[in-house]
C-alpha cells in the first residue's frame, strides 16, 4: 500500500513539474529573447539561450517610446483603482450589510442586475458622455469611475461583512459612535483580508487593462504602458525589432511578477473567503 502511495505521489509531482515548465517556458523565452539582437531572433528562432547578452533592447524600448510616460500614467490610474474604488465599495457594502436601510435587498439586487448588461452596450453612450465633457484624451474617464466603486467588489465585501457580528456596531452606537466612525475603526480592521485581496486584484486589473484605455486615451502623452507596448509592436514591420518588443513586455511584467510573489497569500485568501462567505 505504501509503495502504491509513493508511486502515485511521484507521478503527481512529475505531472505538476511538466505543467509548471509548460506554463513558465513562454515567459522564460520572452526574457531571454529580450537580451538577443533582432537579427538573432529572426535568423535563429529556435535558439533559446542568447549567444551574447545584449541590453540595448531595453535602452531602445525607453528611447523609442519613452516608456516613463506610460509607466507614470499607468501608476496614476492604479493609484485611484487600488485606493478610492475599494474604499467606496467597502463603504457601500457596510451600508447594505449593517445599516437598517429600507428595501436594501431590492436595491442590492438592482445593483447586481447591472452586471448583466454587457459593456459593449454601454461603451458608445459612455464615450459620448465623456466626449461631451471634453474629457476624451485625458485620464479622467478612467479615474472618475473609481469614485463610484465597483458593484462586484461591493457584493464581495457585503458577503464578508455579513459574517461580522452586528452586536459590535450596536454597542458602538450606544457608546455614541457614528456610522462612519464605526466603519473606519471597527469594520476596516475586521475586513483586512478581504480588503487586501481586492486591492491586489484591482492593481492587477488596472495595470494590465488595455481595452478601456484604448477607447479614451488617444494622445501620446496620456497613453498607458499597455498602449505603448502595442504601439511598439505596430512600429516593427518584421522580426528585426522583436527584441525591443520583448524588452518592453518584460518591463511591463515586472510589477505583476513582484505582486504575485509578495501577495500570493492574498490570492489564496480571496478564494477561501469566496468559498466560505459565498
């Protein structure tokens, strides 16, 4: 019996190793290709290890596209997405979870039903609104919605807050604490795991977002990093400049890699919270 268990465990680890190598290989190939010259990539595409380490592709990526502009614009959007949006969503969830609102279940259902409307149906009306306000070509169409929170995030917080004892807030009300003080001093510390998980997911979504910025950010000075990478890819007509594209992709992936390494527990906690609280 022990021999069968050992064989099964070894096969499981072998399968996991094969899957891991298959998953991580494209990223390794991208990193190694960024150190090659464009000619090496075009003439020797199957050669994985570069003959010589060449850092000029990273210099060219910053020089040709001025990636600092894209990084700055992306960080501005990420800042609002990871601070304002989670806070507003948690504040709305607190109202639905702990306050005695009339018809709050119906209101929550109406908000959740808005998620069933595809973004393609809202894209043109929203664009026309921002165009009338003369905000197309600025970062505001991506920043202002953060002040209204996210319905999905609010629902996530509501489910989590339903597990927090209501007696804590009843006692705080008796002691004279207002609702906002209860939210800041009692609820926020109790939902740190859920809040941290949503901040991480907001960061990942805002950093990698391409579709919505491509609609509104039509000027070079307000482009995000992902839009600049696309522009870099469109500039190269053949594989000669592919090393520059790879270098830009590596630069874009570094924050995501750091977030994944440092915040793995938040990804796992979010799945556990969803399973328990949902």
